[in-house]
C-alpha cells in the first residue's frame, strides 16, 4: 500500500529535479492532491446472480506536474487508488494510473503532441463510461501511446495525422490480451468563418489472443460553430475489415471417433462509420452530446465489436459554489460469430449518473454521486444491474505556481 502510494511522489520529484535550473516558463506548477471516497456498491463484481455488496473506502493520492512555455506544453501525472472493501476484504486493491503528455509548437503553422500512459486496475466497471463493456475482477496492465500533429498548409487548409497504440495484458490466461494500432490522416478546409469541411482516412489493426483484425476506413464531414458557444461535428463514411482467427471443430473419424481439429478462418466485412457531436459551453452550463457507430476495441473479449453509443453529459452551475451534473449513456456492442472472431458478442448497456458538487475553493470540493448501470447479455439472455452511491472529498495544493 505505501509502496504504491510513494511511487507517484518519487517519480514526480525526480522529474522536477531533472528540469533545467532557472528555466524560463510561462507556467510551472507542481500540484499534489488527495481524494477520500466512501462508496456503497450493491454488485461489486457486476454479477448476473448472487451479487456481492460492500461499503468501499478509497484513498487516492496524486501528483501533477505542468510546465508550459511559448513552444513547450508538458504535463506529467500519477494517481494511486487504494481501495478497501469493508465486507469483502479479498477484493482490496491498489489501482495505479500514470500519464505523460508533451506538445511542441514548431511555428505558427506546425505543432505536434506526444502522449503515453500506464495503468494497473481491477474494477469490473473500469471501462463502462468509455465503452459500455463490463469486465471481470481481473488485473489488467494497460500501456498506451500516441503521436499527433497538425500543419497549416494554407490559411484555409489544415492537414493532420495521428497514431495511437494500446496494449492490454490480463493476469488470467482465459482472458484475451489486446494490442491495437490506429493511424489516421485528415484534411480540414475552411468553408467560411465558422464552418470547416472534413475528410479523414485511417487504418486500424487489433491483435487478440485468438484473432487478428485489420481494417481501413474513410469519412467526410462538416464542423460548424454557432456564436462561439455551440460546436457541431458530423462525419459519415464506411470501412472494410479483414479478420483472421482460429476455430476448433469436432471432425468425425471412422468408425466412431470425434476428433477436435483447429483450423484458420478468414472473413471480410463492410460496414458504416458515423459520428455526430454537439457541444455547448456557456457561462454557467456545459453540454456534450454524441452519437457514434464504428468498429471499436473490446478489451477482455475475443475480438473487436461494432459499437453504437449515445452519450450525454451536462453540468450546470447553480451558484458560485454549487453545481449539478448528469451523465448518461447507452451502448450496443455487437459482433456476429465469425464476423471479427469465432465468438459472438451481443451486449447492451445503459448507465445514468446524477451528481452534486460543492466547491469550497477552486482547489477543494465535495461531491455526491449516484450511478445506475445495467447490462443485458443477449447471447445468454441474462442481465446484470449495479447501484452505486459515493461521497467524495477532493483537495489539491499547488506547491509551485
């Protein structure tokens, strides 16, 4: 427990000492933080029957370093979630999260950003908000990395490129590991003061334990801003995917024997790609609505899925100190048997999370949140539900600012 918590402080201290003495910076911050959370969870393993219930106390020390100049934008952060289950001590865990990001401005026309991260986590609901997929209580080590850049070709035309890498490893050999690669290229042309045309092409490759999936895609779209408050982005297109995987079948061998035989199978699939997002940023209210349909990773499964997701997030400031928020999402994760791998996937997840926050200062707040999540596993005609409520106190204290 202490060993995990100290890692964040040691890593950041080394990075601070490694910075050039007297370096000129527009902004330099070292910000330690601490969060205390008391939670009640009525289905900690997200089981379809005989759920386990427990109060959970989580202590989360963290540390962030930010260094920004005219050309460089550097941030480093780390956090450890030390969770203690009051009724089920066998599930006591320490989740760890570390991230780094570096942006560099070569000039008024060109910039690049690099990012990387590593985490070790255990909670079954760790991916629900992003993917709608619920995992088991397995240890997962995740490594991520990415590189992106933009180049202003002319006053009206901008080109962009990005690469993202993801690697998931589980401590259970029955759970499929994952390695993902995503490359995209884009052109963005100003059609007016507030409107841009968009054209994107890309490649995605996913390596699971028993399948290898490669695909190419292309979209065209438009981005429009209304009165500096609203932004709407819409993209539509298609993709082609080629999957290679192994299947094991029983083959009859005369006179009376059935012998398991493993063979390689290849399948091809055409599908649509679509994205619509609406964002509003006002003085008291922020709003984000999105709808997406595309091929996506499915960590812990045997292959990727076609994911359709509808997500909404809204936060409204009631007074200077009080704010209310609502986050909700509906996710469909589907893959027919033989489409992207041997095993079919057919899951629907709905979640809704209202919350209240009281900010004592800009560096300290108290938050009350309720979360309801339900998943229907259509292949087995089973359901899992989870109710969660927590009270969290968060404080950060800038050491250098």
